[in-house]
C-alpha cells in the first residue's frame, strides 16, 4: 500500500512541476519585450529543465519563444534557427496548431528580413493548417499578416481585401485587441494612398480599442500616426498636441525609442511652422535620446549576446552528450552484433561443410542421372529423325508413283483418244455415234477430281503448307492454277504437265503466261525457279 502511495505522490509532484514550468513560460511570454535579456535567461533555464524532464512540447515552445525574443532584438539568423528547431519538435509530436503558430512566426521573421516570397509561403502553410482545424483566430491572424505583406508590395487592393477578412472574423469573435491592430494596418494603407480622412478614422478606431485594452505602448504608436496625419494635412498645432500626448505616455513607460520618435516628429512640425528654435530644440533632444538608446541598446545587446552564447554553448554540450551517448550505444550494439555474427558464422561454416559433402554426393548422382537421361533423349531424337526421314521417303515415293500413274493413265487416254478420233474420220457414219460417246467418256476421265484430290493430299504431306503460303502472293489463283503450280514444283517436263492436265503444250504455254501475271512476276523472272523457292 505504501508503495502505491509513493508512486502516486511522485506523479502528482511531476505534474505540478510541469504546470509550474508552463506558468513560468506564460509569464515570460507576456514580459519578454520589456526585458529581453532576463526573458532569455529564464527561457534558457526552462529549456534545459524540459530536456532533463523529457518534455518535447515544452522544449519546442521554449525554442519558439527564444526565437521571438531574438527576432525582437534583431538577431534574425539566430531566431530562424530557434524557429526551425521548434518546427522539427512540433512536427514529430504531430501538433498542428503549434506548427501553424510557429510557421506564422517564421513568416513574420522572413517579412522583416525582406524575403517576401518565403514569408508568403510560410503564411500560406500556416493558413492551410488553421483552416483545416477550423481555427478562426489563427486564420484571421494570417489574413492580417498577408495584408501587411501586400501593403509592403504596394498591392493595396489585395492588402485591403485580406485586412478586411481578418477584421470581419475578429468582430464576429469580439476580439477587440486583435481588431485594434487591423484598424491600425488599414490606417497605414490609407496613409500610403494619401487618403488622410480614412486613415485618421481607422487610427482613431484603433486607438479607442487600445485604450480600452490599456495597451499604452500600442497607443503611443497610433497617437504618433494621428500626429503624422495632422502634420501632413497642415494642421500643425493639432499635430503637436497629439505628439506631446504620445511623448507623455512614452516618458511614463520609459520608452526611449518612442521618446526619440516623438522628438523627431515635433521637430518636423515646428520646422513646418517656421519656429526654428523649437524645431532645433526637439531635433537635438531627439538626437540625445537616440544616443542614449544606442548606449542602452549596446549594453543590453552585449548582455543578450552573452546569454545567446551561453545557450548555444549549452546546446552544443547537450548535443555532444547526446551524440556521445548515441556513439556509445552504437559501439555496444556493434560489438554485440559482431560477437553474434562470429558465432553464427562459425555455425554456418560448420553446417556448410557438412552440406557441401552431401551436396557433392548428390551432385555426382544427379550428374549420372542427367547423363543417362541426355543419352536416352539423344537416342530418341535420332530415332525420331530416322523415322521422319523414312516417312518422308515413303511419301515422296508415293507421290512420284502417283504422279507416274497419272501420267501413264493420261498418256493411255490420250493415245486411245487419238486412235478413236482417227477411226471417227474413216469409219462409217453409223459407228460415229458410239465412238463419239466413247470419246466423251475419255475426255471426262481427263478431269476426274478424285485422282487430283488424292494427288493433292499426297503432295501436301511432302510439301507442308506450300499451297497455303502460295495464296499469300495472290488471292486470284484458281484450282487449275494450283494444279499447274504443284506440277511445276515437282520439276516435271512440259509435255508431262500437259498430259496430266489434259491440254496441249500451246495451252500450257498460255496457262503459264496467265499464272505469271497473277503472281505479279516481272519480265525475265523464271516461273519454275520462283515456285521452287517457296
């Protein structure tokens, strides 16, 4: 029971310490403009503690606030380094709103570094995150800064558009503190356009909201702007009254920068009124304040730079310590891994030797089997080749025999026909009818299709796909043309071909001529040679 109570007490103490750190951070954020060096020192302590407590979110927020302090003091490169480190932490933690806020700060930094494209890219990235998370306040804040960027580019229509978008959201949310800044921005745009009445109206609205919020520092700047408007519109006495009021507030706050600015504005006003003594007095006083400001800034900057140096030194030491830890971890891991690999390697070598002996035995048996299989396969191929040769010879002999039979048959019919034709001419008239009938039957037997089908079948068994390949050269070939071609393929004499086809040699010559035309052979090409190449 006591053990559980001690654990619970430790958790409560840890949470309380985190809350205390968060409260400290909030107070530093509120006061970093008044005393930047002290703020940076306090932020450095919280940052170191957040690293020890392994609190990455607090670490990232400290880096972001240190970036803001450095930016306000003009140390832009150091500020950017802090912002980028914070961005890495927020991205690792997957905190979109913190990422968006940090991107907006980066955009503002780029704006004052006069890198407007980079500023716009950061603004747009922040805008998309705010829009996706339906964060109206953040969206309006981005709109205001985009409008300010367009004002710097002198694209006043776009500047008005985005400032008014921001103002509309702030008014809907009753965020008068933020609305005051938008009215100030609108007044600045109108002043650039020399629309002084509209500029004065917006500055007055801004001033009313700043005074309602009791923001004296922002009020000083707006009162100075109202004094500038009055001076530019030649209302010199009224301008001096406004500037004196701003000077009174600046003296109350001890803000030397604003005192110097007020003195310069008073000097300009008195100069325009041709009151040179007063103009000289305030210009000289402004110069004194400027020297005091530089002297004070120099001392503050020295202290600020010392704190920055200490932070960077501490960060380097932490980085080195983390790097050493990583290296030691890598060395231990590597050594363990090497030992395991050596043991594994020894086991693998021993196993491989045993497997190698088995593999060699198996390989020898496999080679013997493969040799026997190869020898049997070769023997089978030789037998198949011999069988095919014998079959081809049988078919060739059958084709030749069939061709010879056709020739003898047609020669016999030709001889018989010639004899009968002679008898028809010499015999009596009553025998002519019977002889003519016999002649008709003989003529019909010349074109008997069965013999040709048997011949064609035997031919294709010897000359595979020959007739099909022949049709690729011409689609106009008739059955008579195909018969002539098959006989030419067999290298038969013209007289044998004429006998087989049952035509005269003259008719054969005409058939050959027509066949050449169908096959598109040019003059001089040998028909028989062409057919032999197919």
